[in-house]
């Protein structure tokens, strides 16, 4: 009996240890699995899971996290690791070798991808995989300082641009029922901003281990993005009913687009041209100025604050303050865009850009740390909200069969404006009042000529609304 009891107790012991081990494993996994379930629930809410938009939201978050990892590694190598004068020369070289070819390539990417509408998932996966491989090349270049850093960085920029163009074309294909394009783009953009906010400190921590580590992190993220790209629904590869958009609003094309008789319809098909209308072209011009201001502030303030930090803080802290202000403004602008539901997009664009212009003028006249931080926050807010309003105009005024092409081509133009703004920022002398005056001028160049047209479009189209 004793032997039997002993055998039974020994026989029961392993199951108890197994249950305890399983309970411990569940407890250790809970923070990760619980977080993953929470993220999945948020990204797939309100029909986004069924339509496939939720998967695109997650993919864009991975894209944003990977890009910020590469940015951290390159910024530490090109900018922070050397004295200001040398850093300025390095950044100028970086712009010359990467941004100049990128500016030439950017207009080609959109039309090229127009010719491959049936391979959008493959194109997104290719852009992810290319950046994964380039991150490995950069991991060696950041240590040796070799010239391969610059062509690899150019490849990252081009791949990121290609992803952005394809993403703009994919979103309209994944709209849940009763979802506006503005709301969908808000969710996608917000996921990228949140992922960037989480990945930036992680990248900084990896950078403390060594310059290669953020790039290894980027490699892992982009490989994951390659896999996620193929989980998107097959319908994103469909180009049924689509045609190409022409970013023009002259009378000839307006009459061409409104033609109803058979002869003009055949002519439209033969030419392959569509107009996006005056409201869209005016909105695009203002958004280009906003994007140019964004590129300008990034490069100009990076060097200005390195030489003249905010309130006696270190350069890193000063840049962090401005970066957080801009990121918070962008996030609030994205949230406001979803809340406003694209009501009167022309008036929104005119108003928010007028506020940016006023803040930029005040910041230039009363140069101060508070003014710089306010300008960064307001510019981030206005850029996000005006871009969502532009999306609303495209959804409202552009025919469905050319809407995808219009988004892709508009995004290409906005990227080019950012490059031009960055080039101006790196070329200016480090004078705060002068620099912020130039920033105000960039906004004014896009805003002043378009105010009348946007207000007129608002009066003519005020009765039309985009479904929320």
C-alpha cells in the first residue's frame, strides 16, 4: 500500500508541475498576447477587419517603425557624430547624392506603378524587401563610413516612396461600408505615427548598443512587412474600371471630362486624360507648400538648434522637444480630420494654413524657443489636417475610375515638395529670424494664390459632402 501511495503521488507530481509551468508561461505571455489582441481589435474595428483595411493599417505601422529605425541610424552617423560644420557638409553631400536623384526619380515612380496595377501587393512586398536588404548594407556602411552609404540610402528613399505611392492607391480599394476615404486615411496615418513614436526610443536604445543595431531592427521589421504585404486581400491588385488622372484644371480638360456624347467619350478614352478639377489643384498647391515647410523645418532647425539650443538645453533635448511638438501636432491633426468628417474641406485648408502662416510670421518676428515649438506643433497639425482635406476633395470631385491614379500622382508631387523644402533648409545660414521668415514665405507662396479659388470652390460645392 505504501508503495502504491508513493507511486500515485509520484505519478501526480508531474501533472502539477506541468500545470504550474503552463500557468507561468501564460502569465509571461499575457502582456504580449494581450497587447497584440488589443491592437488587432483596434485596427480591425468598424468593418476594417472584413474589408482588409485593418491589415493595411498594421502593415503601415510596420513600415513607419522600420523607417524610423533607419532614420535613427543615419542621423547618428551623418549628423550627431561630428562637429556642426562637418555635419553640415555631410548632410549637404547626403542631399546631393540621395535627394537630387530622388527628385528626378519621384515623378517616374507614380506613372511606372500605374502600368503595374495588378501587382500592388507584390510591389509593396518588393519595397519592403528592398529596404530590408539595404538595411543590411547600411549596417556595414555606418561603421566603415564607406561611400556605399549614399546609394544605399537613396535606395531606401526610392523604396519608401514606391511603398507610399502604392499605399495611396490601395486605400480606396479597402474601404469598409459607410467609411469615407478621409477616415480610412486617418486610421492608416495614425497607426504610422503611433508606431514611429514607439519605435523611436527603441531605436535610440539599440543605437546605444552600437550603430548597426537599429539597422538590424529595421531588417527584421521590413522582412515582417514583406510577409504582411501578401496577406492583403487580392482585390487590391484589381484595376477594374480605373484610368489615369491628369493633374490639371484648365477649361479644355474640364470640358473634356464633362463630355457626354459618344464622340467626346471615345476621344476621352483615346487620350486617357481626366481632370481633377480646380478645387483639387488648389488644395494640392497648398499642401505642397505645407510639405515644403515640413522638409525645410526638419533640416533648418536640426542645425539651428544644434548651434543655439532651446532655453539652454542640450542640442539633443532641444531637437527632442521640437520633434515631440511636431509629432503631437500631426497626431492631433489626424484625429481632428477624422472627427470633422471632411466637412467643407476647402475652408479647412484655407483656415489651418492661414493659422500656420500667422504663427510662422510671429515666430520670425519674436524669435524664441516657445515660438519654435509652437510653429513645429501648428505646422504638424495643419499638414495632417490639410492633407486629409485634400483626400476629401479628391474623393468628392474626382471620378472613381481615376481616383486611385490621382492619389498616387498627388503623393508624388508632395514628396517632391518636401525634398525642395529640405534643400532650402540646408542651404540657408543659421539665422533664426531669417530662417523662419523663409519658412513663412514658403507657406505664403502656396496659400496666397489659392485662397480665392478655394473659397470660390467652397461656395460652389458647399452642398456636397463626403460620407463619414
